[in-house]
């Protein structure tokens, strides 16, 4: 059972007092030097915390005040983690890792970087949203793929898909745009007459890729690594594609989740016969 901390003469001393002082200072209640001695300034800080949280203002730190202090720190730690400033598992202690995370957060917001969650820091922290990628990791590579597409309508729709996915926090790599008949044949043979798994059911001329009317995509993380799961991310991007005028392969009986195509009302038979949008 933890002891009740309060002002005494001579003052109470210990690592528990130091923890308390760290928390109070970190939360913006000036407890003075973190020296492990429960002095007047520590008592004053405890009282302002208690008054701010509607507790009995007696300057004594018993079980209840302790739990309130730790809950408050945990809440801040969780939020720091959530908005991308890692401070480890929320433990309710205002240690050096938490202080560093607060400092980094403050710097990112142009605030004084003192590691103290004062009023303004707290407001900024809780109005912050998790970071979403602001830039497409594979922008130039994606542009290359997009530029293989048939016309400006599908090219600009493809760019919209990339941008709208980014807005929802999903960065994508376009792995394929136009695909030549030779490449289609090579892919079709894979898993049939050549080693590997079957990757397509379309022979040369039977895929919208062969006319520059389809793209394949895969979500990537902040380091550009491909993310083949969760499938829900493909659904999100597929639905964005649908809103941008594409058909999504995730709707088909033989699902092709990474694939969206813009048919312009033409079947592949018509395209093979030479018709174009
Ligand atoms: Zn495809």
C-alpha cells in the first residue's frame, strides 16, 4: 500500500515524491525542483491540481488523487502516441520518454519546447489528428504509370484516386497501367505453361490494361513498403475509384481487388475490334 504523501516537518522524502513532482511539473502545476522532498511548492501544486479536478483540496496525495494524476498522464500519453509522438505504453508516469514526446510535439506546433503540458499544449494536442501522408511516396513512379493511360479523362481520374486516397490516409503505388499484349501473354502463361501462380484470366487483348484503360494499385506505408493487408484498405481505394468513374475488380466474382478500370462503355471485344473511347 502506497503511503499518503503530504507536507510534514521534516519533509517526506522518496522516489514516490519525485514521481509526483515529475507528474505535477509535466502537467503544468509548478511543483518546483524534482528533488524528492515534499515541500511547500509541492503541496501548493497538489492543491492546484486537486482544485482543477474538483477533488477535495487538502494537499494530500492519497489513493484517489494519485489515480487522478496517473489517469491524466495516461490520457496524454495515449494521445501523444495516437498523433505520432511515441512515448511507449501509457503508464501514468511522466518519465523522460513522455517528456521528450511532449517536447517534440510542441516543436512540431511551433510552441515553446519545455515538455510541460500546459493549457495551450493540451488544447493543441487534443485537437490534433493522426498524421496522414501529405505526399504520395511513389509520386514520380505513379506519374509514369498514369502517363501510359489512354486519354486525359482516365489520367486525371487516376490522379484523383491517388489524391483522394491520400486524404483518407492511404498512400498507394500504381503497379501497372498500360500493359502490352506481349506482357499480357507472358502473365497469362504464368501458372499455366510457365512456373508460378495464376495471376490473370485475361489473354492478350482481353484486359483493359492492354488499352491503357486500367490500373493496379497497392497501398504502401510511410517507407514505401507494400501493404497487401488489410483487405479493407483495398475496398476503401476501390470505392474511391468507383466515385472517380472506374469499375473496381473487388466487385467481380473472381475478385481482383488491386484493379480498377474505366471502360467508357466498351467491351474488350469491341476494343479488340478496334473501337476506342
Ligand atoms: Zn489489373
